[in-house]
C-alpha cells in the first residue's frame, strides 16, 4: 500500500474538505501531463491506473504493433512485441509500463503544479459552496482591520468585506472584536469567494430574532413585516400561529431578556414589537405605538390611511424628525396622513373618500374595532379624566395664587 499518498489524501480531506476521489483524478491527470512532457509527444496513448484501496499507481503507454515502427512512442516493432508475449500480431495493442521515477525535474515540477492547481480550485469551490449556502443568513465574524473606510471581517476560513454604506452610521469597530453580520452576496472569483456583508439590512434583525427566540425559529411566531432605520429604531410586526402563545411576549422574553440581547448586539438600537393584524386599520394603530390613536380610516385599495390622534399625542405619533410615522408607513405599506383631533375637525372634508355620511362612518367605525372590545370607550374616558385632572390642577394653582 502507498501509505504516504493515503496519509496526504486523508489530511486534505479532513482539513480542506477535498474528496479523495477528486484528488486521485488530479493525480492521474498530472501523471499523464508528465508523460507527455517527458516524451515530448502530445498523444492520447498514455494510461494511468490507481487502485482505490491500496493507492498504488501505474503508468502505461499503449503502442500499436507494426512490422517497422516509425514512432517509438505510439508504435512497437513486431519482434519487440514478441519478446513481451509471443501471441502479439500486427495491429495489436501493447501496454508498456513507464517508471515515473525516471521523469526529469521539469516534468516532475509540471506534474506537481497540476496537482497544486487542482487543490486550489477545489479549495476555492468548497469555500464558495460553504458560504453560498449561508447567503441571506447571519454569521459571527472577527474584525480584522480597516481598509480605507471599509472593514475586513474574518468569517473563519475566508475574509468578508463590510462596505461603508452597509455600516451603521457612527458605529466604530476595534480589531479582534466579534460582531454579527448579514451575508448579502457571495461571488465566485479566481482568488476565492468574495463575500459582502451588512450591518444595516432589515433581515439582520429578523435573523437575530430567529436565533434568540425559539418560537420564531420553529415557526410558532412569524415576523410578518419589518421596518428599520439602522442604528436608531426598528419596528417589527409579529403574528402567532398558536392562540396560546403571545407573539410580542415571546419576542420580548422574561424581563426583556431576549429583545435586550438583540438590542445589545445592535449597539443600543431601539426595537418596537407590535402585533400583526389583518385589519389594516388595527395594524396601523399598532404600528404607530407608543402613540395612542383615536381613529384610523384606511383604504386598502389605494394603500392610504388617515389617522386621528389626541392633540397631546401628535408629536409622539409623528416621532422625532418624523421617524415613528415613517417606520409605521414602511411596516404597513400604507401612506399615512396623521392629524390631531383639532386639525381633523377643522378640515371640512377630512373624511371625504372614506365615508359618504356620518351614519356610515359610525357603523363601520364600530365594526372595525369590535374585536378590541371597549378600547375606544376606555381611551375616551381616560382622555376625559386627564382633561378633568388638568382643570383641577389649574383651579388649585389659581386658588393658591389668590391665597
């Protein structure tokens, strides 16, 4: 048995995941190349056999028996053939074994290069297939160094590039720091796989929830929609396929453990988790959380919605620089027009296009929110109570001033 060859192939298969069969084929090709180089003839009459169990190999040249040979590489004289075996006749094929140890230095070097090239090709193919299977997934990498404004991230067996436009604004990394990245694209190049990763992609948040939340990973809880402004805030809408499982509670975890782990990974990015609802009005109401909503008038066909909020909740509904409303619009897919109660009442045709008369509005308003029970009644009571508290405070202040 050729133990040295077997050991070398075992190491390649274990460390580089290159199959023995591929390497044996590469060795056969290299020996044929060496034969052609040694004899200086580009012919197809060289044969290599390798025993797949003992790893012993033999190299042969096939020659045609002729009376008077003109080419000593492809032909053999009848007299010489008879010395090998007396049964040979003109036209027969004789196999002569070639001793590979007789090959010259240059020929051997060429054969070695053929094998090395095959190893590199297979290694590149293995890496590409390995990381191509992880495309659109999240992996953990180690920060290597800054290349200009981009960052090189080592993913284990290959380096990935985190471009400046895929980095969260203001995020700074230090060498050897471990970070999670989303694999955007894997390209096969002559120098190996070129991998582009991202820290800003919305799917990064989704994959992080899949890794942290068992219910999301097994499909009990679905993330129906996600909207993200990287580094600042993310809104996700979740739905449970099990009536006994609270989707928001499952994602938040005990004392916020699950969502906090994701927030820490995203360097403090805020995450709002809301309940998905097939009713677009209720979905929009949830999406505008934490702001309270008085009424939502949604047009599913035009994908537009008018939202009325209490006067004191207008700035909260819109959010800083319009962020809350912008994320809610992306999350729901609706173009949302937010007005305070006083603004809506001041616009004569605010409800035009949604309801033809007040009775139709009242009826559909009630139907749309029946599933929320007494939410609007409670909201109105709370609003009135707050108004009364405000008046009491003002009266008390006046009394104290007079005294």
